[in-house]
C-alpha cells in the first residue's frame, strides 16, 4: 500500500493494515487505514490481490469496505 501511495506522490503520515476476516470473490480482504494528516483525516482502503495486482475499493467500488472492529484486539503494533 505504501508503495502505491508513494507512486502517486500522496502525502501521508502513517499506514496501518489488518485482515478483516471478509472475502471478495473468495479472496481475503485487508483494510489499510491511511492518515493523510489533515484535520486529522484517516481514509480506509480495503484491498486484495487480484491476478497478482493490488486492487483497492477505490479502484473497484464493488470491494466491500464497511466499518468493522478488525484489529482492536491486537496487542502488536508495528511502526516504520
């Protein structure tokens, strides 16, 4: 996800990704929350690999990206 954001020259503060436990066309979905640092503004991107390529709900609105509580029970935090 960060490589894609960097390729589009988007300015972001951090990215946090977690598997949400849902699938789309039998492929697991991962949600990445991206902090664009405005107001603050966190944008959700739900993504999956389709034919070896990263596809987000912004590319394909059919990918479900409803609110969920995935990741709240995790105690491991990774920063970079």
